[in-house]
C-alpha cells in the first residue's frame, strides 16, 4: 500500500511541475505574438470560474487565438 501512495505522489508531483512550467511559458503581454497588435479579451463564464489565472484572447488583425496570463497590475501608493 505504501508503494502505491509513493508512486501516486510522484505522479502528482510530476503533474504539478509540468503545469507550473506550462503556466510560466504562457505570454503575459497584451500584444499578439504574431503581428504585435492588441489582443481582445474573450469572456467565458465557465472558464473564468474553473481557471481564473488565465485569459482567452483573440487578435482582430491576424486571427490568432490563445490563452495568456493576465498581466500583473502594478498599484503605486502615493502618499501626499
């Protein structure tokens, strides 16, 4: 039984490593990787609930469609 648990844990660890690298390889910019034009956000109600860490975007110029990471918002706190 312990062998099964150890093998299952290694499979889960491999899956987590692969998912992490795939997520890090996704583009973060809002420009098309093919033509450089701005991408349009496509909203999916189910995808936003299941995978909130990625966005589906589409290029109006060349027709590229894909999943990208949302850019991190940089909030600057200004004290006056």
